[in-house]
C-alpha cells in the first residue's frame, strides 16, 4: 500500500511548489518509488517537476467516451483505460507523474469517473509513496473511493487570514469525512522568522505546525528560468526545510542520504 501525502490550501500559497519539493525530499530520504499525481485541473505540477505531460487522464477519458465502437484489439473499456493510463504516466528516473486534467462532469459520467478512480488506485499500488497536488478545494479528495490519505499538508501563506483559511479547510476535511490519518499546517514564503502573531494563530488553529518554509530566491530563479525544482541546489533553504519536515512526518524512510 502506497503511503499517500496530499497537499491542500488556497490558491497561490505554494501547494504545487511544496508538492514538488516533497517529491524530491522523499527521494533524497530514500523513498523507493514515488508517484506524483497532479489532481489540480489547472495543472502545473509538471512544470514544478520540470517534465512534460503528453496526455492527461481527462483527455484519455474523453477519448474513451467518444469512441463508440469497440476499443482497439477488442479490449474492454476498463482494460483499455488501465492500459492508457499506464502508457501516459510520465516516467523519470526520480519519479513518475500522472496528470489528472479536467474531470468529466457529474451525472452521466459517473461510470467514467469511477473507472478513472479505480485505475489510479490500482496504479498507485505499484509505488512506495504517492504525492497528490490538489486544487484549492478538497472536492477531488472527497471523490476518492479509497480514503487513504496518510498525511494531509495544509499550506498557508504567512498571514493570519491564511492560517484561518487553513483551519477552515481542516474543518472541511472532517465535514466531508475524508479519511486522513494525520494532518499538518505548513506556513510558506516566510521572509524572516515567524511573527509571534502567526505563531499564536497557528496554535489556535488546532493544527500541528510541521514547518515554516522560507521565501527562497533559488525557487524564484527556477521559476524565471522555467526550470523544475529538481534543479534547485540541494542546500537551498526551502528544500532543506521540506526535507526536515518529511523526515519528521513520514515513517520508515532510511534517511541514508541526509548529511
Ligand atoms: N518558498 C517559496 N519561495 C519563493 N517562491 C515561492 C515559494 N513557494 C511558492 N513560490 C512561488 O509562488 C508562486 C505560487 O506557488 P504555487 O506553488 O504555484 O502555489 P499553488 O499551487 O498553491 O497555487 C509560484 O510562482 C512559486 O514559484
Ligand atoms: Mg498549484
């Protein structure tokens, strides 16, 4: 069973950036195989990871729904979907990436959406760790069949309002009855040390503060150069903090390559 880490938080707080850094940190800490899942319809995780996506699951689904006649080779639609999803997983020496793209609408597409869920769940089984970057809301997580998020990282910007939004998202997790074993708050893009007012807001949120990620000039440089976060120097401040957080929160990592 893959250990699943999901990212949540309002738009622009740094979910995608943190997700990419988590993928890298997991590998640096000895995770065997990592599947990154871009579950935000406005996909950007591939850019943060520095790879290109040929086809998203949404596009594969659309193709399947359009093909009235039998799928190639007389395969069942289930088998064809599973085959296509595996075929379009982006493979990289450090991680694989699956981009979900836009989901089909509600109602008559239930069948397709269930099929997608089943295929993604079975794909995930083949990895030691799964990192899911999500849209700002938590709809995607609530639509999952297997509710097996081991760690939910709620990312906030360094503002009181941001921390309260993170708290509300955490409350929403309970309302939606999403199965999450552990959840943490991360405050991202902190320029100096954490302001005491933010520290207090974090304490009041009821969420455990896992880490405070600094604003990192190297990330800004990567963004401007259009390169992925695997090009960040290994000792860059944000990556160093994310590596520390992951070592603390994810069990059974060897930590063999940490210096
Ligand atoms: N710690 C950081 N230091 C510097 N820039 C950051 C940091 N975290 C995020 N950014 C930048 O902020 C912007 C938004 O981040 P992103 O991860 O796309 O947010 P989200 O996925 O929550 O919408 C991006 O341009 C990203 O490069
Ligand atoms: Mg994002």
